[in-house]
C-alpha cells in the first residue's frame, strides 16, 4: 500500500503542484522508492514460488534473501542520488507552467469539417 500512496503523492507533485517548491524534491524521491517497492514485491514472490529459492530462504529472513534485497537496493539508491542531483528546481512561469492541451485544436478541426 505504501507504493500506491507514494505514487499518488508523486502524481500530485507532478500534475497539481507542477514541481513547485518542495514538490520537486518530493517527486524525485518518491518515484525511485515506488519502483523499488514494486521490484521488492516481485523478489518476494519469486522467493516464495520457485522451489529452489524456497529451500534457500523459507522464512524470507535468511541471508540469500537479504543479500538479494541489498543487491537490488544499491542501483535504486544510486539512481535516486543521480536523479536528485540532476533534477532542476527552476520555477516555471507563463506558458511553460501548464502545458496547453490539444483539445481546442481538435474541436476547431472538428467544427471546420462539419461546416
């Protein structure tokens, strides 16, 4: 459920607040966490379903499972650090703040065909 809530926060930061102020930092940190939690769920399912991995880590607290978690966590941590460093926190103003939707163009093209 944490993944779903963080996804919702990321969508709010992107669509409602347009990365303004602290929302850019919230977005850039929540996306890698959401992706890691989803991959972690897949790893847990793999360790529960594949018989040879069940034999290695029957309670999911043994070292093979923990090492796998750590090995998968490292690329996500590096990705998060790079994303946070490269993500620009520049205020958007004017027409750049909210992209214009193509709906008016489509309606005018439809009206021109019907006339």
